[in-house]
C-alpha cells in the first residue's frame, strides 16, 4: 500500500499547516511555492481535504486554509485515505501480475503482504503533530550545520 503523488502533496501541505498555522490561515499558493507543488494541483487536493473535514478553507481577503482539528488528532492514514481512498478489496500484484491474494499468490506475495501491513500500521500510528515536530527538528539541525 504505497500512496500516490497526490497523497504525498497532501501530507506535505498538512505538515506545513501543522508547523506554521498558529491561529492564522495559510494561503494555498504559499504552500505550493514552498514545496514546489503545482498550484492548481494543490488547490484540488485542498478541496478533497476540506471535503473530508481535515482542513477548513476560508474565502475572501483574509482567506486561506487551516487544520480542522488538532494536529495530534490527524493520522497520516486519514490523509492518504481522504485523497486516495481506502485500499481496494482486490489488491493488484506488486509486480503487475493481475490480482494478488493469499489464494492466488504472486512470487512476492508473502513478503509484500508483510511490508504492506507494516506501512499500514506506521501510517495509522503516525500523527501530524509528530511529523511537524520532526520537520522542525530537521530544519533546526540543518540551520546549525550551515
């Protein structure tokens, strides 16, 4: 269960909000510029995140977006499922051979099944606040190295 580029951008945008929000709204174009995401692509992702109640968007002169709930209440898997949807009932084979299941296994099925479950668990336990704190620590470490 790897996720799409759309989910990657959604996670980046949500981390940005968690790091910089502080009771203010952030403009979508600022996030797009910071992470080099095509603005119209990010705008569509923001609509999806808003529809799933992960963020709130505001129009007008003082518009922008902000998290809809505390960052520690938003798990990464919530973002991925909002953008990509839940995993399909019939999973495709990791090496492209039709359907892959316990009863109709591909050559990598047993190992890939464990990897997918580990990814699912990781994304289910990791919350946005932890990711934001790690980004802040990383930026501080990079600043000290410079």
